[in-house]
C-alpha cells in the first residue's frame, strides 16, 4: 500500500496559498511540500499510463485525418465538402456513441480501485465486466438508432451551405460514413474496458495495426479504384471493424480478462437506472463540447467565401483535434488514476494525481503551441495543395489556434479529473454555460457583426474553452477529496452484485 502522508488537509485548496505569501526564510509553507519520491512515483504512473493512451488516441484520430488528407489532394471542393459532412457525422452520430460510454470508464475505474483494498474480488471484477457488457448493449442500440438519423441529415446539409453545387459531395461522404458509426461505438466500449484495468499494450498494438492498414486501404480505394471521397469514408469503417475484431479476440482469450469479462448475460440489464444517471450527463458533457466545435465548421459555410473558409476550418479543426489527442490521453490517464485511488480509499493520492497532470498539461501546451507557430507556413500542405488555403491559415489562423490548443489542454485534463470523480452533471452545466452562453455567441458576434471572418470563430470559441477551464479548476481546487473517496466507495458497493451471485 502506498504511503499516505498526513498533510496537507484535503479540504484546503488544490494549490495551497501560504500564509503571508511565504513561510519563514522566504520558503513555501511546509503544508505545501510533498515528498519528492511520492511526486516522482505519481509522475511515473501517469506517464506509463498516458503514454500508450496518447499514442492510441493519436492513431485512432489519424483514421479520419488520413482520409481527409487523401480527399484534400483531390481538390479544394472535395476537402470543404468532406469537412462539412464530417461535422454533421460528428454531431449526429459519433458524439452520441462515445458520450454514454464515458460512464463505463468512471464506474469500472472505481471498481478496479476497490479491488486494491477489498477481498471481494469476485464481486468487483464481475461488476466491471457487467458494466462493459451493459455499455456494449447501449452502443448496439445507439448505432442502429443513429444510422437513419445520419441518413436524414446527409440529405439536408444544403440548408447550411449557400452553394447548391456542394450538396452532392457532402451528402455522399456523409452517407458513406454511416457504416463506421456502429463499429466505432463497439470500439469505445472495448477501449474503456481495457483502459480502466490499465491494459494499454493491447490497445496500442491493435490501433497501430488498424492505422497502418487504413492508410493502405484508403490509398487503394481513393486512387487505385477511383472511389474518391466514398472510398475514404468506407476505409474508416473497415479500419474500425479490424480494430474491434482484434480487441474482441484479446478480451475473449487473454488470461488477464478472464475474471473481468464473463460474457453477455441478463446481469447486464440490472442497475440501468444507475448507469443512466451518469451516462446521460456524460452524454451532455461530451456532446455539448463537441457540438460547439462542429458548429464552427457549419458557420464557416455561411461566410462570403465558403470553400476557402470551410477548407481553412477543416485543416485548423483537424490540427486542433490532433493536438488535443495528447491532453486527451493525459485526461484519460488522470481519470483512471483518480477513479482508482478514490475507489481504493486513498484521497490524498487522487489529489496528487490531479496536481501532477495539470503541470504536465501546461508544459505540453506551451511546447506544442510554439511548434505550431514555428511550422505554420508549411503545415497546411499536409492537407491541401491550394496555396490560398495554406497562406490564409499561416497568416491569420495559426497564432490564434496555438492559444486555443493551450487552453484546450488545460480543460482537457481537468475534464478527465472530473470524469474520474463522477462530476458528469457538473461538467455538463459547465460546458453548457461556457460554450453556449459565452463561446458560440462571442464567435457569432465577432464573425458576423464585427466581420473578423474565420479568425472570429476561433477567438470566440477560445473564450468558451477558457471559461470552461477556469470553472473546472475552481471546482477542483475546492474539492473535499475525503468526501469524494467516501462517495466513490458507496457507489461501488451500491452497484456491485451480491457475492453469491458472482460466485454462481
């Protein structure tokens, strides 16, 4: 058992403020000091967990980005059309698939942490598998229910684009993305199930295989078989299914998953109310943020030069999303670490995990922002051959995008900590206020009233993400970690099945 220190008081702020500014001899108070070995150990745990998760997240997102890169080299019209269709697919399909499944990460994480302090092994590990089966069932239902929804929306993209000639390629790409929604939902269940048990190596292996195959399949379908944007969209579904099959084989036959995955059963239908109590706020927390960014692409189609603006937004949004994979991986790691430590009854370790990840996010954000500004003149050529698009991005967008990425990194890791604590409802309210009361209205005013163009869209959304990060930081700094640990234990015990049932 990790060594628990007696100070500082967990009801004190996350970032302690020394009395009179500093302690004796100009040094911080003793209450703010932590043993260096403890900090190093926590840093090592997070890096070991977050490293593979960052790579997995980057490789997963690379599937859609690689497809857009191939499409971008077909022409500016193809890139702008695929960008519009991808935004619709994200709003009407993919966001709905991933959001309820985030509940699985928080619940399974606390079960895994509970194993560290409980002898009721059969009780906790079976609950983890049961929650995974339950989320798999939800993804089945969501996949089938949102496919016709995406078909309907693919026929109505023209209502948000003032150029009728762009309807056809956008609608085609959106319809050909539909087969990827169902395997995407299954894949998210598998990722959360393995991540909460710290089984990240199989995730890294399977995602690497799928990404390598995707590049080959996409090239063959787009250029060799002449399918164009249809082939780029279809290759995403093929790669998702490949990843799902590889992970399903691992979960079924790996000795590490024999006790946590017992297959589908009627037990997966129990405690659906408890599952939905966190699943629905999780959906809102994720979807509200995703929709606000996708709205930028839709609004860019209303500007005077829609092809240029949507092409710019496609490149910049994909760049931002790619960079966000790093803090997203750290957010997943700290979510697991916080859930594990709270479930194990170790609130001090959970608090330290949050402190460490915030420092990592700040360092990562500064470094990548500098790199992004330094490469602004050539980065756009990865997506398109159009000089007009590349110059527009380099001159007007990249400096603003660098600031946006820095703020996204902070709020990304704090959102992960919030999920680990089970604050999905708080996160939903924060995202609603930050993005829909501040971010999007500011973007609309700057773009369409003050005529800032595409830059105004990004400046406005920066205001939303900054407010989101500040609110989450305020909640985190005032957290009573001992109370959170007690609540975590109560939730695990209340949702676990009886011992005799687990043994049956």
